[in-house]
């Protein structure tokens, strides 16, 4: 997230907003240093992992991510 926020900031946008459904409070505080505004629905003290807040948190394979990025790139170019 921090790498993405830094990359977006380099594009000189009017505002950088980070929005996440759940985060550890200490990590949320760190993220806030890299954006103008951070929105988080839940930042519980007993945070262990993002997956604990989802019924299904199946991992996505690298190949699937690359395929989806290629498909999105093709759609944008049309």
C-alpha cells in the first residue's frame, strides 16, 4: 500500500485517498503519513490478519493477477 501511495503521489494528483475495509491500527497510522486522507471501516485492537475478517479469503495466484492485468490493459486500449 505504501509503495502504491508513493507511486500515485509522484503523479501529482490533487488528493490521495487510501481506502481499506480493515487494518491494524498501527499500520493505518503509518499509511496516513503517505496520503491526504485514509478511510478504514474497521481498525480493531485485536487485529491479527486481514483474512480473519472474511468468510472466504482465498489467495490469488500470481498467474491470475497477471492475466487480469493484461485483460484490463487490452480493454483500456479499445
